[in-house]
């Protein structure tokens, strides 16, 4: 039977007035039998056409509701982004207003205020510009012998502040470190005579800032609220995997940025990256300590999570997954059997 005729027939006889999906589908199958459509005689495309038509009819209403909700979600996300931007602007205005009441010569008070500002605003969106400005200022105001140390310290602070409040996952950390290093590379390429100083100090600052952020995470594990504990348990394996490869992640970021740079900067970064292999003990050590702290802290929660998993395995979705797994095995078995049969027939013919 032609596919378009199957579709037309199903649309024509499908009765949505029945209360359950089971009754609606059963009625449709009985009606198709009366029309001479035998399920067991359908090929794969015909079977797909019949089921797709039924699925479209059954899900039309819910699908429309999902589309409506997605449109609302997009609108809400736009509004949320606007409010977050407004929140940031208010914070900047507050700090700028306070700074106007402090003398430009009062470096100690200004330093305290700026430190609080760094801790209070979301610096991620401005990270690239902040790193560039901080490194340029360090080069201009510090003595040659102190420039490297100054860049190291400021990059460490910016790395720490950018990482510490968010999720401790590979994607986020990679993005932050790549942004910082990319800004440093641009400056290094613009000032070749200072390239070595800028890049070496930046890498050391990134490494120290990442280690401090991981150490802070380790300290916070002991005091995380119950709600957050469940989030960590749900993401336990990912966090543990990330903690066990922070040194590899760091080296990969440097290598990736090197591959995208000019030949001179690329060589410099590769040389520095090789040195870093022997200079990541602190990062590896604090990452291991944090992983051990997670294991110790959440061992009891992990046991509870296992029991909850066992309960979840009895849920309708889990049972459906198990059934589909068996069905997938059946499909593979039939396919393999047909392949063996075809091969045997080919050999027999020869």
C-alpha cells in the first residue's frame, strides 16, 4: 500500500474522543485491518509512516503547548538578561559613587574598595578587557624587576574571582582560562620585547588562581547547604573526573592557544608549557585533596543516592528503557542473523 494512502487513512479514522491512548490506538489498528492494512505485512517505511502519523495526531496539542512555553521561555530569558545587566550597572554605580568620596592619593582605601568591587560584581563578561588593562598597567607602573610579579598577582586574583562563584566544571574553567590567556597573547604580540615576561607571569597567575579557586571549593564542601549537596551528588562523577585532570586541562589550554598564535608566540608558549609540566605539583595536590574531601564528605549521601537510584530503576521510564534495550538487542540479533544467513547463502552458491 502506498505511504500517502496509509497516512490519509489513519488521519481519517483516528478517533481522539476515546479517553486513553491505548483505546485510541487500538481502535485505529482495528479500523486499518478493516481497510486491508495488515501491520505484519508493512515494510519499514510503511511502519514508520503509520506510527509517525499516529504520533503527530496524539502529540499535536502537547507539541503546540511546548512551542508556546519555549516562546515564553525565550522572552523570559531576554528579560532576565536585561535585569542582570541592570543589576550589574547598579553595582558599578554604587562603587563609583563611593569612590568619588575617596581621595585619589589614598591608595590603601581605594585598594580595599576595589577588592570588594571585584568580589561583588560579575567580572566574567568584562574579563578580557580587565586582563588587558591590568597587564598594561602593571607594565607601565611597575619597575622592570617587579612587572612579572605584579602581572602574576593580578592575573591570579582575576582568575580566582572569575572561577570561584560559578560551577567547577571543565567547560567553564576552560573558557575563563582561555579568555585570560588570549588577552595576554594579544598584548604579547603587540609588545614582542615584553612577550616572555607577559606570558610566563600570566601562566603562573592562572595556575595559582585556579589552585586557589579549587581550594576554596574544598573548604566550602563542609558547609554546603542540603540543597546544593544534592546538586553535587547528581554531578558527582563529572566533578570528580574534572578534579582528576586539572593539570591536563591547563596544559591543553596553553597548547590550543599556542596553535592559534603567531610562530614567535607559539614557540614561546610551547617552551613555557613544557616547563609547566614540572611546575603543576601544587595544582595536582590541591585537586587530589579536594577529590578526597568530596569522597569523604559525600560517602553517606552517595549511599542514599544509590538507594534512590534503585527506586528510580523501578519507575515507568526505567522499565521502558529496559524494554527498549531488549528490543534493540532483538533488532541487532535479527540483523546479525540475516547477515550470517546471506553470507552462508553466498558461500553455498559459490
